[in-house]
C-alpha cells in the first residue's frame, strides 16, 4: 500500500456529520464547504502568512476577501 506524502488529519465523525448537512443545505460538495470554512477562519493568521510564501494563491484569496468587504 502506498504511503501518504503529506499529513492527513482525522476529522471526528460528528463534525463530518455537521459538514455533510451544511453542504447539503448549501448544495455544494463537503470539500468545497470545508475549504471555504478553513480559508475564512485562517486567513491573516501567522500560519497563513508563513504558508503564503510557498503558496502565492493564498495571498490572492486574502485580496479577494478584502475586495468583497469593500463592496
């Protein structure tokens, strides 16, 4: 069996159930909902700034959020 090349966190089943129901309610895939929630929660944190050095698209996400807030 192939080994994962990156860390894969385990999410509790109860949280997965919440994600499932919220994703259904919004009619979007759970992965999209989770990605949106995490980006919104973590944007601007020290970890976000550090990761932005290797992932330039993170900086673009923050600029999009600022633009939305200004509108």
